[in-house]
C-alpha cells in the first residue's frame, strides 16, 4: 500500500487542515478495490520497483531531471540492462500512458500527448513558479506537476479522479525519492472534492478540463475559490472561432468524446472569466491540435486524434465540427 503520511504531514504544515480532514475518506472512496478491481494488480506492479532509497543503498546515485521535455529519473552508474528490461516490462503493465513524456531508468515513455509542447506554449507567460504553491486540476498521471516542481514550485498538488493515473504518479514518485517526491503530491479526486473557499494556492492550473464540465461557470468559480487573493489561474481548453457570444455545444459527441459540453470562442471565455470576477484576463496562445501532438504510440495503443477526425477533411471532426483548437488564458483573482 502507498504511504500517505508525507502528504498528511505536508498538508498540515501548509495549514490545509479543512482539506486534510477529508483526505483519508476521499482516498478510501477513490481507491476502493470493490469499485476498481485492477487496483491491487497495479499496486503490485508499483511495489516491484526499487525505491530511490533502496537504489542508493545499493551504491547508485539517483538523479531526477524535472526541467526538460521528458521527466527523467536515472542513476549513476546506469542500472544493468536486465534490470532496465524488467522495469520496462513493468511499466507496460500500467498502460495506457496518456500525458508525458517520461524517461524512467532507460525506458522512454512516448505518451499519447506531447504534453511538453503544451508546457512550452504557456511557460513564458505565467508568473514564475519559484516558491509558489500550485494546484493542477485534471493532472492525469502528473507530468505537468513534475514540470511545475522543476520550475521551482515548493508545493504541488495534482488532482485527477482516475485511479490508474494515480498509480502511475505513485510509481514515478517512488522512483523520485524524497527530495522531489515530498513536494509533489497526487490525489485521485476532482475539483468538487476540494473544499470551497480554500483561498490558498498561488497558482491554479486547469488544462483540458473545462469542456468536460456540465457547468463551466461553476468550474471557474471553483478554481477561483482555490486561489488566494492575487493568485493566478492558468486555463487551457478547447475553443472555436467566433466573437464573445460564440459557444459550440455538440449535439452528441465531439471528436468521438461523449463528455464534451461547451466550446467557447476565446473572446467568450474572456467574458466568462470577467463575469466570474477575474481580472487581467488575457489570451496568450491559440493553437490547432495536430496529430503530431496527440497520437497513438507504443505506450498508448488505442485510437487517438487521427481516428477522431474526418478522413476526407482533417479540419473537421468525425462529426463535422471544427477540429480541435486550444487556447491558453491567464487571469488573476483580485485582492
């Protein structure tokens, strides 16, 4: 089983007592083996990896690299090839790997998403993360959480309700060791499980989440309440072209996804944020999602973006809607 004592201790140190009081119950519900029968198997996979401390006891120097495209854990000297092969086979058992890439003890995990491209699009525009507390909503397996730590954040909490993503994160944290692992944490919960009016985080990221919310305005208020006064929101979501009154609501599916509700134009999204009370709202990037950024790989063998587009017109989804385009918007909670 995972050791959540460091998480409890960090939440207590940070004064997150209201949330801490709920965490044990949240973990018990989110990791209920009666609901998720694969969890024990995933846990056994994670347990077969040597911890960073165990490798150090064997004479290895463990190195973590969080400031480069692939979040990397390696040793000096390198692990023997049979050990690397064993780890690679174990990593495969946690597939699919969606967000990354990772480079873990010689195994380069070419994930479905080039999440490093998204990071590169926004990194120069956000407030420097040095010594900041950060919440990453819908973080997947935590790739961006590690990049946030690499950018200097002192405390990062990623939340995502998928138990598989949680176990993938716990594996990487196990390999990282205490130096980096004790400032980056993952909880298998959604934004609705974060206490209201928390007023705590310096920066809140919500990337690839808004269009999955039945009530996007409520989501924006939830993000605002998680921020301290003066804190910064980094929002990334699907958008469509149009003016401040343009919003697409798919009749059924969008790009084969059945849980897409609203795709606003960038101008509409700015209006939404301002109506929610955010200030200094600005669009810093609008990019078409390409089949080079999101695709099937050896580590995610299911259908991906190419399969969700019109085969005769890649500017449209399979349903005939405009193909995926994403915007990054930055805003601040006023003092």
